[in-house]
C-alpha cells in the first residue's frame, strides 16, 4: 500500500502563500492519480485539486486561479502551491492517491493550514 507523508503546512496571513509537499512510497507513483483534499472543522472533507497520471489537472471552484497542483514523478512527490490564501482556506490538508488499479482514494495523515485575517 502506498504511504503518503505531507509537509509544508503552517500559519500564514491572509494574502500569503504556502506550498504543500507530499512524498509517496512505491514504484508506481507515475501511474497513479494524485490529489489534495481538505477538511475544515465541522465540515466534510472536500477535494481541492487532482493531477492525473497524464498531467491533467482539475480544481475545486473555490481555489481556481489561486492554487496549483503539480507532480514530480522522479521524486515521487506531489505539490500544492497555494497563493492569495483566505481565512476560509483554513483546514487540515490531506494528500491523496488513487492507484491505477483502483477507483478509491487513500489519504495521508494531513497537515494543518491556518490562514489568519
């Protein structure tokens, strides 16, 4: 099973930027879709961004134009560049993998992102 380790969360002021990183184990990284989810207190977990094995990306409407997902297959790492952060972006952010042989997403432990106003 793929293991995911997130890093890069923290506290930032509104309008600032953060970059999240997620290192994945295993030899099939390039074949898998990768994504970022987030969950705010009292809210359901929501999909933020996805990058497919072919490099296609998709974003939640709330982050379009502000967040960018990317992947480095040589490093088995996926990134989420977050710009123009808003207080409503405050959440635990989870790296996720959808293995090529599955339709299910699997998540890491999460990293806290807090945006102060």
